[in-house]
């Protein structure tokens, strides 16, 4: 009954008039700023951090958490509407979400994303409250070797993202891996492939790359096929998903919540894998995988739930251990420290109000998001009616402002322009950008973990198979690879494509 | 939004003739060369708030992260010396950088107007919780015995845990720990807590709660006095390694050639901000050490930068084999 008491205490804190207001305000601001293409949760929180200084610590953190969920959700909105992922976890949403928007089902996609996220958020909140501590211990089993094997598994998944040729998808993953090696070498401090450009010394940023390759390139492509322009505008369709569609989404949402929540617990940004893994699973078990990439509703519902579940459970290492698993959580640590609470393993016992209040506010924040976003869907969808000659310049301008504001750097805007042309060429030659972005995101983590594991094992590759968790993950990856490579299976696949 | 508003107001006011005695007439931007949320950022935000009140103009923290802090400082060094662009320099950017960045575009000792030391965060030597040693002497003996079998974590190239870790290595007789790089304090600490690595050095604010919670153990704090935040932890002097005395100091600099009256105004505001009871409490919370009267002001800071350069650059170059 501890759980009930604790949650009651948490809701007691979160449901004060002031904290409800702050939670709402945070979600609202987060949504509005997060909808600016290119401005993801990290940039939003960093920008808005100062406005919480005057607030009491619990209220400030509740508001920041609200900004985080809001910005996260805003990123999915841009992914669906204009094919621009706000951050790595929204990349998968562009695949089917934007296709749905093109078919006039933007409202359905946004609605499913909101409802799926709410469900995932609710489950994840209970999960954190009930299992936070034991799960932290479990996550501690993951050392560098286990991580590396997990990333290998993720890369094998990535080939499934491909809608066309698997061969081309593998090439794109490799290109993504290569791009991720740009920057300062982790161990020696030497610059790699930076060509003397100081801006590249910390590697390529995800935002300019993703915006250039996805959003801007998509705009360019739209410009050279005039007949395609009317597709989005032609039919708007219904604003909210129908009962039948909701029913269709229940299993993917459940699976997505489970996968995303589990991966989110891992320190070291395991959450990025969540949506990719969920998409892979949905596509693999679908009766007709060929629908994926052409507006399959499961391809939005699953990954969006995984995304949100992961975003919540990423709080676990922070709240129970005081260690931030990713950049957003590192900002939350900073915010807590500024408010005089240095996060550590004792937050739960020393600041129970803060701990349980935060957890209760997670659920509250998710509820707020639904309340804020369902009415907004109508407005977002109407935006699609805006003629392209007005919408494209507006998107470009907002994107450029967004990109600039992340690092206050002109160079980021220029590199977006560069990747726009790269993205355009890739589309023209039939290469899909999603596997490349996955390679890019995983590449950084993979290299880091690989080198740490190799240093710790003093150069012995056996470390990856000697450690049981790592060995199991590698075995799964290997198994998947074999299935993908078996000629008979592949033939079947092609038949499916041909239908 | 605030920043945008500030910029708009700034542009309007900028059109008026600006005399130094009226300084400041528009918001001042303080470049923090690290990401928001880290120790330097927190210290900058703690002083920026009272400084804004004292100066009557907003002091806006602008995070320009990258290349161990040198990207932001390079930008700050090139700013117009009118007092509207200042920066929070750091032990790394102004003491160690020349040893790790051969193409550094600024000279820490000559390209800046020193305004004053803000606060330092002491360094602590920490180890995984089931480490066999119980005190610093035993730890040094363990490190000497293990040789390169010992694993030392650090938070990436040019980070505080990197440079202070290398310095510790040069002072441990017979030890040659294997350095394991991470991409930040969080991941490094995570693997220390789970016992993947043996030990590391880091700023008190990053490790204090993990020590209190018993997730890791601490051997010594590298300051002359014990910290009120961890009163039971001996200093390196008490524990038998007196030469290891380091603190990650943070200090406010302007670009070279700041007018004397502007510098004086900023110095005055900084000193008052450090004495503000509210900031004092915040520094205490995070184990930060505010300089006494003789450690403050421009000349003291200039002296500190020069002595730090003299101490760090040869030591780090020798240890990393760079020339």
C-alpha cells in the first residue's frame, strides 16, 4: 500500500493550484516552442530555464518537465505535418505520419499520436512509481559491452526501416555511421574529418542534418513535381481517429509502450532506440508489411507510444540514482542544482515531496497534453490548407530561426543548406534518409561504447561474448541478420512488395 | 523570447550615444562556454542574477558550448570591448587549453581583461564503492600495485575530470592507470557507481550526493581546507598527497581592452554579487568556494591565470606526449 500512499502524497503536491498552473503553462509553452521545426526539447528547456528561477523548486521542476513533454510532443507534430523530426526519436514518425498527412489523414495521425502518448505516459508513470528502484539496479548491469551489443541489434533493426532496397538501406546506415565519426576523437582528442572547420570539432549536430535531409529536401522535391503539391491540400479528412482506427491501434500502442519504457530506463540514452524498435516490430508482425511507409496507422501509434514511454522512464535513473541518462536529463540536473537540490541517490528519502510530486506531475502533464493538443489538431490541420507558395517560405524561415537558436551559430544554418542538397540528391537516386539518421544517432553511442569496452577488456573482443547480457543481445542481432539474409525469406519479401 | 526582446531593446538603445559613465545602458551578455546545466553554467547563473540587479541591466547567460569550452571563449575574446559581452572563463579554458588545443585562437594570459574570480568547485578523488582501499594512502599503494590494470574514468577530452585526473596520475608514484574516456560526467559517474571503472577525480558538485548516498567512496578533497558540505572528508594534505591541490575555478573575463571604468563597474558588481547572502547560500549548497578579499579583482585573477598556465601546460603536455 506504500505505492498508493506515495502516489497520494505526490498528487497532493502536484495538484495544488499553483503546480497545476505551472504544469499547464509548461506543457503549453513546450508545445508551442516545440512545434517550431528544429527546436527540440533540449533547446526549448535551455532557452526557458531562466524563467523558472523565481519559482519554488518543486514548481520549477514540474514546469520544466511539462516543457519537456510539450516539446517532445511538438516535435512529433512537425514530423507529421511537415516531415521535419524535432529530434532523433521523432524520425520514425515521419515515415508513416507524414504519409498520412499527405493522404489527408493528418488529424488522425496527430490524434493517434496524442492518445497513444497519453496511454504510454500513464503506464510509464505507474511503472516508475512502482518499479523505479529495482529497475535502476537492473539497468546498472549494462556496461559498455552490453550497450555496444544493444546498438548492434539496433542497427540490424534499421534495415527494416527501408521501404525499397535493403541493399541501399545498408549503404545509408553505413553513411550515417561515417558521418557520426566526424569530430574530436573521444580518446586522443585529435580532430577527425573536420577539414579545419572549427564548428565541426564537436561533430555534426543532429538538428541541421535531420532538417536538411528531411524537411528542406522534401520541400525542394515538392517544388519540382507540381502535380504532387495539391495532394496534401486536396482532402483534409476527419480531425480525430475513428473508433475502428483506435481499435486497430491498441496492440501497437501496448507493444510500443512496453518496448519504449524498457529501453528508456537504460542510462546512456537507450530511449532513442525505442521508436525504431517499435516500428520494426510492427512492420515485422503486420499481415501486410507493404503498407508501412505509405501511411500505416500502426507505424505512428507504436513508435509514438514508445517515444513517450521512453521519455518518461528516462527519468528513472535521474530520480532514483541522480545520474542523468541523456542531455535533457542533464539539463534537469542543472535546474535542480540551481534550485539547491543536488540530485543523488537520496532524493527519494530526502525530498519525498519533490520525488513523488514529480512522478504525479508526469501523469498530470500527459493529461494536459491531450487537453491542449486535441483542440489544436484542428488548427494544425488547417495550416496544411495554406498554399505552398506561402507555407514553404514560412517553414524555411521558422526552421532557420530554430536552427540558429539552438547553438547561436550561423554555421548550423549553412550546414542545413548543405544537407538540403545532399538530401535532395538522395531522394532523386532513391536512397531513403531514415536509415542514415539511425546510423548517425547510433554511431556515436556505438563508437563510444565499443572503445570503452575495448579499453576495459584491454583489447579483447571476447568481452562481448563473455558477458551474458551482451552475448544474448548479439545472438538476437545475429539471428535477425540471418533471417533477413536467407534467400527464401527474401524472395517472400519481394513478393510482398510486388503485390 | 526574453533574449529576443532583449536584443530588440538593445538595438533601440544602442542608437543613443553611449558614454561609459552611463554604462550599462543595455543588457550584457555573459558567454558561458559550456552547455546549460553544468557546474560553470550554474555558477554563472548564480552570479548573473544579483549582478543584473546591481547593474540595473539584465546580465543574460548565453551558452556557447564546444571544444572543451574554447569555442565560446574564442567568440568572447573577439567581441567588442565595450562591456556588453563578457564571459565566464574556467580552469580549463584559461589554464589548460594551450596544452590540449594546439590551434587555440587566443592567449589566456594576454587576450583578456580579467574582471575577477567568481567561485571554484574543489576536486575530490572518488572510487567505486567496493574499492579495496579505505583511505588515500591505501589507495596510492593500490594504484602503484595495480599499474595499468587500474581503470580511471574521465568525462571526455579537456574536461575537468580529464585534466585533474592526468595531474593526479603524475603525482601517484608508481601508478599508471588506464584512462577510460566517457562523453560526459553523467555516463562516467554511472559506470563508476556500477563498478565498471575503479576511480576518477571530479568536482564536488558532481559527486557530493553520490558520496553521501554511499554509491561511491571518497578518499580526499584537493583543497587546503575541508568542505562544509563533506566535513568528514580529509584534505589531500591531511591524507598524504599535499602537492595535489586543485579546484575548478570559474572567473569573469572581458575581451582585451575593456575601458577601466567599465571594468571597475563590473568588478564592483561581481564582488557584491558574491557577497549576496542568497548567492552565498547557493554556493554553499553546491560546495563552491568563493574567494576571500585578496583573491578577488583583476590583478589577482591575472596572477592566477599565469600561475595556472605555468603549472598545467608543462604537466599536461608531458603526460599526453604533445608538444
